[in-house]
C-alpha cells in the first residue's frame, strides 16, 4: 500500500510540475508535442489536438516535450517556426521554464491550507495568534543515535504521556517538566509511558551525562504539538505563511548540502530516495490525513527548490543558460547545450541510483 501511495503521490507532484510548463507554454502560443507521465519506454499514448498524452514505464518522473525547446531541432526553419519555444522572447522562455517550480509551490500551499481546514498539527509555540490549539501533547521530534532513548526503543513521533521513577510519578507533562524530571534522575531508571499509532507502551531509560552537556538526559528532542483548525480564508492565509517558511527552510537545507559537498563533508547516507520514501510516506499516512498532506507539501517544495538549482537538465540549468544568452546577446552552441543537458541528466540518474542503493542497504541492515 505504501508503494502505491508513493507512486500516486509522485505522479501528482510531477503532474503539477509539468502542468505548469504545459499550460504556460500553451497560453504563450508555444506548441506542445507531448505530455508524458513517467519516462520511456511508452506504454500508452493518445493524441488530442496537437499534443500526445503518454504513460511510460518508469514511474518516477515525467516530462513535457515543447516544440523548439531543444536547440537544433525542426523549430529553426519549419512551418511552425513562430510557435517554437526558441523564437519566443527571453522573458517568455523564462516564465515557461519557471512555471513548473511555481506550480509545485502552489500545490504545497493548497495542501497545507487544506490541512489547516481539516486540522493541522502545529507546535503550540508557533500556532497562529488568537487561535485555539486542541489536544496539545508532548511529541518526540528526534532521537539521537546511541543514546538511552534509542536503546529503550523510543521513536520519533511518540506522544509522551507520563514519567515515573522510584517514589515519584509525573503526569500532565510539559517539555520543561520532562527535562527537569530527567535531569533530577541521573543514573536512575525512568519509566516513560507513550502512545504510538493509537497504541500505548512503556519504555525504560536511564538518564546519562555527556549527551547534551553535563545535565543528565536520555537523548531526545521534544515539542508540544496540537491541532489547529481554521476557516478557509484564514487557512489559506496561514498556509501561505507556512509555505513561505518551509520554502526558506528547504532552500537552506539544500544550501547546506551543497556546501558540505564542496567541502567534502557531505554524507550520502543522510539522504533518502524513492525506496526510503516508501516507509516515510507510510508513516506519514499512519499519523493522519493532515500529516500526510504536510508531508506531500514538503516533498513538493523539495522538488521545486531542487529544480531551481543551476544544474543542466534541471529547470535551473535551463534558466542559467538562458541568462547567459541574454547577457551575451546570442545563442549558445546547440551542440554544447544538448551535451550539457545529457551529461547533467546522466549525473542525476547516477546520483539517484547511489541514494537508492543506500536506501536498500539501510533496509537490509535494519
């Protein structure tokens, strides 16, 4: 089921991205020859008007074949020359290229807004002003490796309900209260009651020093998270704010990844590909509808930011070449551009295969 959900999710995200290119090209008077879901070989195709709509074998991808987008094709001197991408003004070309990214951001905004309408989980500290936060609970947001919490089986997403040590029980908990309770019981086994996926459980961990300094800790990060439900007009406003914040966060994460790659500190094992996303998307769906919408929105924003990177074969690479042409006042060599895009695509495929290998190794080892 998780695999099916992932395939459908990626299809929706890709459809939104490619539809941005498609509709913008159409509205700009550019001929669109093919709208494809997945990558060839082709399984099925149907031509409607001048555009062929195809479903292809490899599900993790999609494309729009725009007339004249690839340098050196028949758009140069053919009868439809005026409707070719390459003969449109540079600003029109840029709008068509960036439209896919815009539609991914737009999709994320809609998904987050719908999440707010149905009940969006948010940290109490960052909830919209003047809005009631329902069912606030202390949720584990991270578990450090090799710590007492990990060895006790505590997982990200667990809702902590009570703590108990010899002679003392703590209920109606808060983040600060948990931190104080654990700090006062260094070297003493503490029972930690939690809820996970609707089921209750108890873990036992012994707080230790040298995890977050000299104060005893068990190695978890926590936040108080509740549900916020908004009317449509407020939901779209708050959805826009959250989308903007998440976009900046995703951009910062990519910037950090690139910096680490340049300095030789990048760790491929920290990345997740399609195989690893199967488990993540299943977990998100298990937490509830709003969590699932938020997860898809984050993937959509990752896709948007990724496509803006100035890498050949991506939208950002095409924008980069377009900017060079605008500055120099003439076109780049079609052969150079085609080779650059083909090379960029090959590198991306190899990178995806490497990340997928890491996903598989994690599953085998786990």
